[in-house]
C-alpha cells in the first residue's frame, strides 16, 4: 500500500510542478492560464480524493477479513485446549480409580496363601495393561483433536487469503486508471503550455 500512496503523492507533486511551469512559460494570458490550471488542479484533487477513498476502503476490507479469521483461529485454539484438558483429566481420574483398586486388592491379598499371591500378581499385571490402554486411548484422542484443529486452522487461513484476493482483485485496474489519468492531466498541462 505504501508504494501506491507514493505513486499518488508523486502524481500530485508532478501535476503541481507542471502547473507552475505552465504559468511561467505559457503564451496564454495569465488570467486564462490561471483559470485552466485551477480547473486542472481541481480535477486532479478530485481524482486523488477518489483514489484515497478507494485505498481506505480496501484497507478496511482487508482489516476486517484479518480480524474475522484471527477470531476464528482463537476460538479453534480454545476448543482444542479445552478438549485436551478434559481428556487428560478423564484419563487421570480413570487411572486413579484403577490404582486405588489395585492398592486395595493388593492389601487384601498379602495376608493370604501363596496361590492367592499369584492371582494378585496377575490382577496387577492386568491393571497395568489397563492403565497402558487408558493412556494410549487418551494419547490417540489428543493426537486426533490436534490434527483436526490444525486442519481447521489451515482452512481458516486459506479462506482469509481467498477473501483478501477477492477484495483486492480490482486494485491493479485502479492503479492503471490512476496512471492513465495522471498522464492525461500532464499532457493537458503540456498542451496548455504549448498554446
């Protein structure tokens, strides 16, 4: 946007310089020439105002798109964090319940005969396997949630880029139009100077 603003500023400065040169070198009477230059200056000012308004409008559209997509990304990140926290808490609660059961069972079994001890060892092994399964399930769920959130974030960013392209697709035409208008105004000034 800075390059376009520089172009418009250069066009206005160039037009002003041409007007001053025309006043100094014009074969017309001073009054006629001043009237012509005043009219051309008004035209240039109107066109510059139109281009400035256009640039402000496009900037506002791009800002709105960026804010909208940033809000969506923030919501998606919040949802992911909530899901991870919930699944971690659920896994911890389940693991705590299983651990409590294992400890309770172990205390009861220590006072009994050796064949009971073997059964308790098997229960402990089964419980450890169950804890591993719980942790694995939670890990898989978290990975899926993270992957889905990343996919949604990518889609949101892609939508923002597409919307930004649509919002700015007529910018090159406006730049070309500004160049053409500036050249035309400069030619008119030069023609007035030659007269």
